[in-house]
C-alpha cells in the first residue's frame, strides 16, 4: 500500500473515534512513519533490532501525569506503516482494522493507560 493510501486509513480511523475520547485532547498530532527508529524501539522497551515489534508509539506526557507546572509541548502519536502492514498481512481490511486498533492503543497512552490496563479494555 502506498503512503497516501495508508495516511487516508489513518485519517479515516481518526474520524471514526468517539468525540468524547478525542475532544478533550489538546496539542497533539498523528504522524505516519515507515519504520520505527532505534530510539523509538528503546523508548518502547524493545531491542533496537526488533523493528517489526512496534506498530505505534505515543511520545509525550500522559494527561493523567500532568500538573500545573506542565509545559505544553506537542504530544505525538507515531503509526509505523511497515510493521502494521507486516503484522496485518496483505488484506486491506486487516490493515485498516490494525491502523484503528493501534491508534486507539496510542490514544489510551495519551490518557495514561498502561499496557495492562489497555489489555483489560481490549485495546492491547
């Protein structure tokens, strides 16, 4: 799938998110990257050689960890095209579904959920 088609899947997934989940989010962006870099893998607790294991990454301070002294740097959600396509396989619907699942997962991190909590919610 070309980058533009993948970015459209991301835009469609964003449009499908519940308003009550998205509206309170401030100062953030979603970017599509081909593959995670070594620093992204390390930040996620993975080996820098395990580029297929990371589908997305939330970069920022979770909303639940911010205090009155928080300086509002833009938060970023990276979705990694290569690993998502490798995980989902060649079926376009499976890729679309995985983009949405990954986006929900990373938005969960924005709201302060850890991996165990995301798994309990079915967002793992």
